[in-house]
C-alpha cells in the first residue's frame, strides 16, 4: 500500500511554525516511504478564509521547499461531494434531520450541566417519526453509536480509548446546506486515500467522531499520529504573545529554510544526540515513533544557533548569492568591492542570519561614516596619528595585497615604533571598519582592498586632526 499523507491548513491566517512543523512531518514521512504528500486547503469557513491567507500558505510551503505531489485541493470546490455523502448517511440510517432550534439545544446543554452531566445535544430528533415543525430549516446530525468504545492506536500518544457515550450526535451539515469540519475531513481523507493522518494533538477530540463516521461509510481507517503542541518558554501553547510569527517572517528576517526546518524537526523529535540534519538525513532518519509525547519549547536562541550552523556549512558561493540579494534590498552597491562570496565566507561564523551577515558586512562596501564611540574615544586620538601614519606608509608600499604581506607590514610598523601590537592594530581596525568587531585584521584589510584601506586611514587621520571624529554616540 502506498503511503499518502496530507497537510490540511485552514486559510484563516498565515502559515505559523506549528503548521509548518506538521507539514514537515507529513512531508518527511511521505518522502521516507516513497509515498505521496497532498496539500488540502480547508476553506469551508468562508467568513474567515481569505485569498491572502491561501497565498501565504502557498508561499510558506514554497519557501520551505515542502513540495506536494497533489493539490492544492479546496474544500469549497467539493460541496456537491459532501452533500452526496450526507445523503448516503441519511439513506443508510446513520444520520437524521434535527429541527431543534439553537435556543432549544442551549437549553438541553444547560439541563445536562444542572444534572452534573456533560453538556450536549440530547438526541431529541434522533428517532422521531412525527411531523417536523413548520418554518424550521433542519441541520443534519450524525447518529453516533450509543454504546461501545472507540480505540485509537495513536503512533505518538499510544492507545486512546473513548466511550461512545461521551460523544453526542454532531452536526455534519448546517441548515444552510454547508458541511461541517468533521464531515469534510473524513470525506476528503477517504477520497484522497490518505493512509496516515499526522496532525496536531488539538485534534485528538475530533478523532473518535471521525472514526465513527468512517465506519458508517464503510471506509478503511487511516493510521493516526497526533503531534504535541509547540510551547513558549513559559510552558504555554506558542502564540502571538510569544512572538510567534508567519513562516515568511523568518524568511524576511534572514533565516534559511534548511535552518528553520532543521530546528522545527527537533521540536518534539530526536535522533540520538544529533542536532544538525540535512534534508536527506531528515528523510532517512525521521520516525513518528520517535516523536515525543510532550510539547517542545520554542527557543529563539536555539533557532539562531541551528541557523548559524547551517550558514557555516553552506557553500560560500551559495551564501554569497543570498547575501547579494540582501545587499540589493538594502540599496548597498557591491560593484567595485570585494567578492560577496569571499565576504560571506569570512563573516559567516560571526552571525546567525543573512540579515545579520549583511548588517555586519556593510563596511566592506561603504567606508564607515561613524565609529564605535567607546573604541574611538580610546583609540582615535592625536596619540594614534603616528601609528596610523606609519602603518599607512608601510601598507602603501606593498606590491602584493594579500593577508600574509599585510600582517607582516603591520608587524613591521609595531616593531619600528616599539609599541604594543594593539597600539597600531586597534586604530587601524577602527579606521577601516568603524569598530573592533571584525575577523582577523589582515584578512579583513585584504578583502576591503588597498585603495579603500588607504583612503579610510586618511579619513580617520583627517577627522582626528580636525577634531571631528564622528561616533555612533553623536
């Protein structure tokens, strides 16, 4: 039997990290078993579903690289099929028309509460044969079994047993003829031959109801795996108050799709002590049986670390392409400056995202307009002028502008002036980059380029002499 999984989001908002992880697990399971992954848009809530949300889901899936084999299918295009199944359930005695008004159903629930029972519809119209009241458009309810138990052999949570007496006769079609969630999901899973339903554990309560409908339809049961929720660091379900955002916000913030997917895979799943995975490794190693029953805690700090590790492992040319796109978005002209791939390779271990990489590397292409206030106050003073002047002369005389000769030139200046290395290197680094946070000075200067370095030294000396050293402090 071919494994078929599905991701079935409702287009009532963006694709968030919880949905993305569910999609990832469905995708991994299908790919591992050489099966099919189906995308289904559950848009029957027409009041809340929007085209913008549909596009946000499609964009998020595309950016993450979670390619689907079939779909997207839209439930609003399948209403005739749902009505057909409802009619079959009515004809087979598994459903019935209910004429109880909303006020009457509310009264039934209140009565049940007063009796210490679970509030629910009491089945008033379940077996009635008398003439229905005039002027009321009925809903259609499913005839849930009155006895027995539903046994869910959940791959993640283990065996779950629900007594049918705990379940009421749920509405499967509203009075306006629109189907409800539990009906549409079952019909779609049957028609799309879904073998494995992998979804969040907020759906556990729906599963016994859906199993009973499947049995009434005479359909095979899929295997169920309910994933634990993603939690905030306060232990509560991740939400907007924790800063939970659209998947595409992570893209805009400079995270890589591979880094985010690696991190999401580890939220509730593990393989021994391994932290970093390629896509191929995830496909090979993923197992639903290894998914934890407890929720994983979303940590931005851990995400940043994982994303950084993926950046470090990324080929410099590939990373440079992403960096160039970011520079372009920032209006930074890289023409005439060092190769972007070389800059990415030198700087990638110092940052967590492409955005950070771009922000930390601007000075390769633009001379610093301001200097770090604390560093400049200590190192860009009149006492620094001899060191800057001397090292400039030595650097200007270099015929081979490479890291090793540059390092030697700085060392020669230090020896000639008989001062500590920092007395030359610190003013030089600040003049060239604007601060003290940069890679090895010789490699940094080699990438900036000889003419640009000499000009930046001249600028720093001129600002010191004129008393116009501009810092980020004002």
